C-alpha cells in the first residue's frame, strides 16, 4: 500500500521534471563521465531539477535547460558516481565514539594517561571521561595496564577507556568508586575483574564484567549527542556516503533520531533496523514500518544475532576452531526465537537482517529465515549480515531463498592475517566469498560495519577489488578468486545496497527521475590504479542536487 503511494509519487515528480526546460534546471554538471551503474557510462552532462535528475546525456541537452537561476559545475571530464551507500553500519555508534578520547595507536600507557588527563582538564567537574582504542600489544611489555598511574593523573573525574577490540575496558579509581567496584566484587559468569597480587581490582574489566560496567555508565542525552550526529554525518558526506544504516537500535537511539529529524531534514539518508529487544519490538511490530516519502529516515527492519565474531572465537562453527579444538563458538539467538520473530516481522511488513559470521551461525540463520518464509520470497528482501563463513550449499541456498548477502569487504582484509588459523584451509572456500555469492545468483549489498571499520567506502571499494591491505599485501590478493570487478564493487555500494533498503526507486543509480545523490571524484574510481583507489579524492558530494561537501580547493 505505502509502496504503491511512493511509486505513483515518483511518477508524478519524474513527469514534472520533463517540463524542466521551461523553468530551467537548478543545477547542471557539465562535461563529465557519469558511471550510472544502471546503464553503463555516459559522457556528457546532467541536469537537476527539484532535487531529482532531470536530464542525462549530450551536453547540448543539459545546456538547453539553462535558466536564470541555474548553477553549474564544470566537471572537465571528472567522474561522477551515484552517492555511495553503506548497507551495514552503525551511525549513532560512530557518533558516540566521536565524543570519546581517541587512544588508538598510542605506544605507551603513559601516552594514554597523558591524553586522558588533557581531556579531563577540559571536562566539567566530576563528569565521566570516556576513551576508546587502547591496545597493550603496542606497549613495551604488552601487559594489561593497572589503573594506578591513570588514577594519580586523573583523580577527580571517573574514567572509562575501552580496548581496541571492544572486549575489555579500564576504569580509574574514581570510576571504580562511582560503580562500587572493590575487592569484594565478584566475577560474573563469562567475565573478569582483573586483580593484582593482593587481590585488589586493577581497573581492567573483561567480557561480561565489561558489559556489566557499561550498563551502569551514564548515557549521553539526545541534546549531547546531536552535535556528534551532525559531525558523524558531515564525515560521511566528506567520503562520498550519502546513505547509511543503523543496524540494531534501541529505544533511546530511536528517540535520538526523532530528536534530530524534528529539527531539520537529516543531512544524509539513514535506514534504521530495530534491535531484537522487548518491549521495542512489541511496540513497533503492531504499528508497522515507518516509511519516509522523502527517503531520509526509514525504520523498516529488524536485526537479530545468530552468533558472535570470529576474532574472539564467538562465531558459531559446525566443526571446532582449528586453533581451539574444544570450541564451537557461541550461538547467541536460538533458531526457534529467530524464526518466531522473523514470522512476526514478516506479518508486520518488516525486513529481517540476521548477523551470522560462522558456518553454523549462517546455517541456523538460514534455517530460521526459511521456516518463517516457507520458501523463496525475494520480494521481502531479507538479509544475512556479514555472511562471513558459509558452507557452499548454504551460499546456494541463500541465493535460492532470495536472501541478500550484506557483506563488508574491509572485514576480509582486516581478518585475512588470522582467519586461516581459526578456520583451516577447507572452510576458507566459503569465507568472505563474494564471488561465489554472485555466481550462485545472489545479491551483494556492501558496507563497512563502521565504527568497527572505517566509514570510508573507498577503502571498501579498494578491499573489494584487491583483497589486499593498503600496502598491497598479499601480492595478488588474499583468496584472489573472490575479488570483485570495479563495476561489481560500485554496484554493491550503490544500487544493490539501495535495493537492500527498499530505496532503489529513489537512489542508487544515475537515472532520470531519481534523487540527485552524486559523488564527483577528482580521478575516476573505475580507472585509477588499484593503489590509488583507496584515496581517490572526493571533490563534491551532492544530496538531492545540493552540494553538501566540497573538498577544499575543488572547483
Ligand atoms: Zn554491525
């Protein structure tokens, strides 16, 4: 019903665009190379009117739409792609991290202490100071820290600093006092408060103890988060992202989005998936998805977790880990629960996306989705998030069911150094197997999972086509038969990502009638050398024909 309304509205606006010659275009991009994704590459000019692409073709056709108020950008042969789309990301999580002290890459604990001390000096009295990204493997001795030096340097602010992998945290003395953590605190199941020789807590909290700590920390208010969301959006636009996702949000984060959207249209498009938590779903499913005729903020998905992650051996495997013979990983959500939630989501018109990393995680996820769907139902556009390690028959089955593979190229290049240690050579055949997904007839929606990885989609494009790190290793690429072509990678970050969000009628390709979300590159991302692809400069980013980012010096 709502989809039908959107379609007829699109028809109306596209019809309106046909009369653009009379009124003049709002913007003309002239003399460019347009990688349309939907219809090959077009050399010529593009005209925008009322936020939509009104013309694409020979220069003369666009220039005939010049009016007194028409702005123009001379591309001088520069390449233009559709606005890039991250099909799996966590915008609010990224925004939250922007407000925390960045400790990544620091090479001693003293440097960590100094950076936190400087931040605390600027924080209001008694306020929590949060940091992220310390890694004792970079420090001399590689030992977990003890809070003592931190507590001496920052005595008056409670401090909490997370480790780079998100599986450990560090509190100072004021932080432990605020949370009432002392030598009498007991370790929870699956977690630890590390202790010194005398039995006193060192401030380091691991796994379930870390989770318990984080539940007690004060959350920033919507008003505090708003400037961070603006900054996060601006950072995304600066790297060519015009549409992102927020996979698995709670009620507080939804409120934040409402608060943001109530003030002004979001500066970029965000598709939100709800977390599988009650009472959130009990409240949302009967109400139905929230669609947006302006395609700025949409809530029409439910996100579930089949298992954990491969790095921490939480991914559920059918056979044990090769480097941990007793370990099959962790099943986070059982098949029955997943199937039941999926059935309710289906009845209510919601998409379902299931996080599945290991081959058993993917097997359980597909079993649950198939049970709820009753057979192939491509039109509902359900998704497996990550689809990272799969049996070959499950890759085929995913395609047959019409389930979209939502995958992150940079995960492959981040994990390639140790994935074989975890999995052994045989299971690698179905690991990060983008090309096998395509060959099976499946659809690839690409993303980054930021803030786990960088927000920058150029790194995703580079990883997708090279399967190498930024220094070009390993030569030829890791499992090179899974590399994508430039065109396939671009499609995964544009049209097929849009499809995975039900937005392919609005965005994702450069076609007359679509919203003019565009990226102008200084060099052509489909033609530069591999090594250049990861850093090809973005000159302009446009959302609905408005320049929302311009690189300094670009013209
Ligand atoms: Zn994620």
